[in-house]
């Protein structure tokens, strides 16, 4: 499923950038926003993975 890589790569890039952002000093509100964005990106990646798994199982049947 080659398209799975194309779907996951952008969200992994966002997660990587957020990790870099969180590794630097920030004011409390900025850190809170970055943590929220990071948690949201991880949840979105989980949804994407679930959809791709479902599609893979659907094609097998």
C-alpha cells in the first residue's frame, strides 16, 4: 500500500516539528498549545492508521 506512506509522511513531519518545538524553552501558553497540537497530531495519526488497516482488511476479503 504505497499510498499509506504518502498519507503518513506529512503527519509524521508535523509531529517531528512539534517535538523540536517542545524541546526548546517557551512561555507556558506556547508550550500548552504545542502539547495540544502534538497530542492532536498523534490522535490523527492513530485514526489514519485505523483507516488504512480497515482498508487493507477490506481488500483482503
